[in-house]
């Protein structure tokens, strides 16, 4: 911020304040003169990566859309981690979503630094409506999900071997609906692990439904099977999950679907309760769309109850 006038100092003049620590000098503050005023220089966290990883497109990409290059910092935390479009969406989104995707601090402003020409994103086919009448995902969400799918396919063997997790599209070609399996061996000697083995269940099956505002809002996640007793292991009626990471205040746009799965797995391990059978969480005879809507309604009520998250 402005610290005062600079008198006759030439624009760009830098004054450095140092302190002697552990036998050496440590820079404590830097002041730069510009147009007759003095400004304190502030570090942008993450901007160094643009120079240290010039050939690594994944490091240079926005942590939200994963496609456009980083050119914007969120304030006041000064994390240089987004493209301008994603940062602007973050800044002007609902109150619960205005959080830095890295440190989760409140975002009050953004700062754009155009250091290189923006790269054109690869065009993806769009349609105003899907076959089942649902609205098509925005192109930004589709691009992000296409990259997630590619990364998931590349890491499929590692996810299965290291984390006992499997992630795939529920229906080929539909980026909105995903299927996740959390295998029983990954729950170890936890209470849930004992329950899964008692009912001879190979894996906990989850459904991830991508909303229109993804990745700025979390996907809707529900347990498909086995059947949990209501409230057991944070699982409620119709498979709804009571977890902060699935709320507006707890979600981070930088979180990948695979990373989300690992967080859900850790929370399931920390819970207590029991299973009622190895069957489905949905009511018998209920269509998938209706079961999903009921799970969403339960999740919304749970989020309202825990408004202090």
C-alpha cells in the first residue's frame, strides 16, 4: 500500500530495509518509488513457478480450470494461482464460495498480471440440451473434466494400487456423471472396514454428479451401495453425505475428483456406525434421477443445519 511521498526519487527507485539475523542480513521490507509516491512491495506466492517450470504446462495452468495460464492473484492472501476468468468468477460468486482455492482464506479482490499472451483453449462441442433434457455443462467445466478424465486414465493403476480407489465415467461420453469405488482393503482395520468384510462387500460405490457451476461449486456425491444405517459413517438417507468438503464453504475449486475421493475415504474411516445390508441406498423402484434428487435434498438440509462450517 502507499506509504507516503517520495520527494525527488526517480521512478523505480527501491529502498531495502534489512535486519541482522543469525550472522547475516535478512530483507524485511522493500519500498519502491513510483509517480511521486512510495509503495511497499509484496510477494506473489506462486509467481516464481512460471519461471522455474517454463516447460511444465500443468504447473503454469490455472488451478481451477486447468487449461488457461495463471495470470491473476487473489487478495489479500496473494496466491498467484488462477486465470482471470476463474478469479473473476470466484470474486463475484456467492458468499460461501469467495475463498482462495489454495488456502481457503476469504477473497476480497483480485489482481491481474498479463505477462504473456493468453493461450487459446481447445474448442469443445457444445449443445444447449442433453438427450435426457438436462442442460449441457458450460465449456469451461467440460474442459476441466476432460483433463481430469485424461489424468484419471493415466493414473488409474496407481490410484488402485496406492489408494484402493477407482474413478470412471458412469456412462461413456457423459462428463456430468462419474462412478467411484472405494475398495474394502483400503479401509484396513477401521470400523467401516470390519463392517464391509462382515457383509462381504468389495467396495463402497459412490456417484458424483457435476453441477452447472463446477469447479466453483462441489459435485453432488451420494453413496450408491452398500446400505448404511442412517447417520453411520456420516452417510444419511438416500446416500447423502454429511461432509464439509461437499459444502460451498468447505469445497476448493483446486480439488480434483480423485483428491475428493481420498478425502471422503478418510472421513468414512473416521466415522462410526454399522451397515444394514449389502444392497442399495436408494428406495426400491425409485428411478436414478429421483434418487439423486432426494439425496441432494438431504444434503442441502444437512448443510443448513451445519451453517457454522
